[in-house]
């Protein structure tokens, strides 16, 4: 289900979602407590040692004071030196959880902070966390998606959770809480399936669930509804009576309002009972009207726009992703990214943006700061977003100019949690233009992020210029190989689109020879075509056959200068600007030179002045 949506077209490279990362740490508590690294099961040691890990995992990254851990693990039978004994367990656990790592990097999963310990794990690393996130999400989508999400969530359960510590006071509350969440998940799943029209099929399941826990009114409600919709009105009424009797006998109470209301509607044979009612748990955005695929002035981009929309649709359904827009300079990558931002904006999805630039390539986390700093402007919000596991990201934003933050695992992880925290209000789009010029630390973080997006509603949309050697070639390749990555490669404009643009700029009618000359000269590259047309317009050239030769003459200079593009990347702005200006010819506009050079307009202006 997840991969198919990315099969958008032949040039959108689909990638399976099989998670085969080496060493991805997984901890499972929904059943016997186990851990694995990739496919390799990890031995976590004896029950006390495992209890230490479980206590920390259940705290979800919050620091747990030493006293609380020792109290949970030893109760009244504390050893002489509980802190020392605990430290020994922690160091054993570290060794077992990160078997391949060097001793000094082993503290990445269990960190010590102040007088306590905390785990640092991505949210999909622990089945309980994943289960809770899925359950949260299930309340906000349509019935079909809800059913799918809950099916996935319940499949994480392999048995009673924390069973080996069932008698331990510290585990009791958690066991009860998880049991309740599972019960709710099962009820919601059946409710969703009922909305999907499966009434008759669900009756046996609901009977079983009612028998398991006859005091849960929601189960009776669903059973009555299923019976009624399966055209078994008499059975529905009998079930209602059974519910009444059970509640009266066991608790001495009448059914609650939901069940009473249903009873009235069944007795009245209310017509709205048979029509599956839309769920109202959370406001669901109205489905967008089938959109015009591409705006008027964006030619030949229906396929690419479909990929963009598919990625955003996926995000709306809670699916994370990475959409890479790849291609040579001027092909229209930034323009597609702008469209993605526009559509996200129309759907009220939060978009954070950054742009790589040759001049800022050396600044550690420059792109990350561009992304997040606007969100951190208000002090209270900054505090909230950089709390909990995101604390270790603070150093990135607290730096004095010129200082470089370290790119340690803790910082990457903190930034990751910052992104996770931002998704508390809804899905998030990170739009990064010119990824190839982003600083290495930010690239590394993006790679870290997308590898851990399993249940986090974040879509990264990024453009990458191809056809040149980049410093971080390997990181870029790695990103494009991620299982969640989809790649869009905007194609050259067709002859028809070229003729269309010519007509818009120079007025019609356009001679086919003239259009062909424009197409050949620019190879259908939108940036070059726009520049060419700008020059022709300035000279008031008419698009007729007689002027076709002239196009070749004007354009050839630009085309021959394309060779310059292939020259070695030059670090200083002046040569970069000079090169871009040469490519575009005398009529080049500042934005066009800036786009080609990968600099901001201000940088470009400075470069031109140099
Ligand atoms: N499909 C298209 N149809 C018409 N104009 C386009 C199209 N794609 C891009 N452009 C225009 O061409 C120019 C270069 O596009 P841009 O997105 O900046 O290229 P890139 O980011 O790939 O270097 C911009 O003026 C843009 O508006
Ligand atoms: Mg661009």
C-alpha cells in the first residue's frame, strides 16, 4: 500500500519500503520484551537488567532519576550500592544495544544526564511508541485509512505486554494503560470497518469482544449497530436488552447516553442508522477539488505535478516521505519546489524552507538553521519545541556567529526530535532548494531524519542540481537511495511548449521554423528559453521564419557558454557569477544569473560588481 502510491510514472523512481537498514535498533515491549539490531536479536541480560531498560523506555526519553530506577528495579531489596549496581547494568546494556560501536560512542542510546538516565531513540524504534502514534493518527483520517492504520498498530502486539513484570508495582499502571489502549484500538478498528459497510462480517467479532468485556458499552453499541445494519433488527433489540441487564446486574447502572440514543433510533427505525455516519472525532479537511494540474505558465509539468501532489497526499494520510527533484541548471527544479510549497500552503500544511548556497556551504547546520529558526523566534514556543529529547539541539541555535556546532549523534537526535515536536500540530513539509550546496552537517542530518521517519508525518521536498561534481556527492546519493525517497526529474520542454512560450512573449503567430530554432538553441531548458526570449523581445524580433536564423545567432552564444557550466566548480562568488552571466548573455536578469549561480540575488549583485 505504501510503495504503490510512489509509482507515479516511469521517471519517478519507486523504491520499496522494506526496512533493511543495518543495525536499526528495535525494542519490543508488546509481548515478551525483546530487542534487535537489524535482523539480529540482542541479548538484553537478566530480568533486572532488562527492567532498567524498560523503565527508561517507558519514560519516553525523559530523564529518570537514579532513585526512581533503583526503587523500581530492586524495590525493598536494594543492594548496598544501588547507584553502582545500576551503573553496571547500564554499561552492560549499552554494550548489548550497540554491539558494534566503539566504547566511547556507546552512550548514544542510554545517556546519563544529571542524576539520572534517559534513552535516545527514534519514535519508531519502540513498538509501544509506534503503537501510540498510530493510534493518535487513526482519529484524524477517513474510515479506510483508519482501518489500515489500526490494523498496523494492532499487528505490533505479540502478547501481553510486560508480562514478566506483571507483579511489579512500577509496571502495573503501564500494563493497564496499554491494555486499555489496545481495547480502544480494537473498538475503533471495528467502528471503521462498520463504516466501510462490513456489518454482517463483524457480528461474530463483536460478540466475542462483548463476551470478553461485557461492561464496555462501546462494544455493545457497535454490536447493536452491526446487527441492525445486517438487517437483524430483532437481534439488535435483544442485544440492547442484554446490555441493559448486564450493566444493571454487574454495576447497578443504566446504559450511558450513547447506548440509550442508539436504542431510541433502533426503536424508531431511524433512517440515518443505515447510512454510515461520517466520523466526527476530529475535523477532517474537505477533499480538495480535483486540481488544475499545473498553473497556466508552467508548461509540460503534469507528470511532475502529479508526483508532487502524490507526495503531499501521502503526507496528509500520515505517510512520511522524501521527494527529490533532480535535474540540470535551469530545468525548473526550484519552480516545482515553489509549486509544492504553494499547494502545501493551500492545504494549511506547515512548510519550513531553506536554500543551499555556494557561499554558505561551509557553515555548519546553516540549512538546518534556515529551516527552524523562524519557528523558534517566540521564546515560549522555543522552550516548548526544544524540550525533552530535543534539548540537545539547542547548541545549534545558541551559537555565536562563526561558531560551528558539533555534529554529534546527540545533536542530530535532538534536531530530529525538534522536527517530531513540530509535527504535534500536524504534518510538516521541509522544503530545501539546491541541496547540493547545503552544508554537510545539514545534509547529514537530513539523511538521519529521513531514515527515521517511519511514523512521523514529515515530507522533505528537495531539489538537487545534477551534471556537476558536488562536494557531498556520496551523501546526496545516499539520500536518493533511501527507501522512502521518490525522485522526479523534470524533462526538457517539448517543441509545443516552446512555441507556446514564444507566442506568450513575442506574440503570435509563431512560425514552426522559429519555434524549432528556439527549441534547438535552448534544448528545451526553460531558463535558457526565457533568457533567449527576453533578448529577442528587447530587440522586438518577430517570431516568423525569416527570423529563425537570427535566433540561432543570438542563442548560439548562450549555448556555447554552457560549456562553462561543466567547468570545475569555483568557490568564490565572482567567478561563479561571471560564469552564470556568460551563460545567459548580455540580457541576463539578476534573478536568472542568481538562479544559475546558486547564489542569492544580493550575493550575485555583489559578485557582478566585483
Ligand atoms: N515548466 C516550465 N514552464 C515554463 N517556465 C518554467 C518551467 N519550469 C521552469 N520555468 C521557468 O524557468 C526558469 C528557471 O526555472 P528554475 O526553477 O529556477 O530552474 P532550476 O531551479 O532547475 O535551476 C524560471 O523562470 C522558471 O519560472
Ligand atoms: Mg533552482
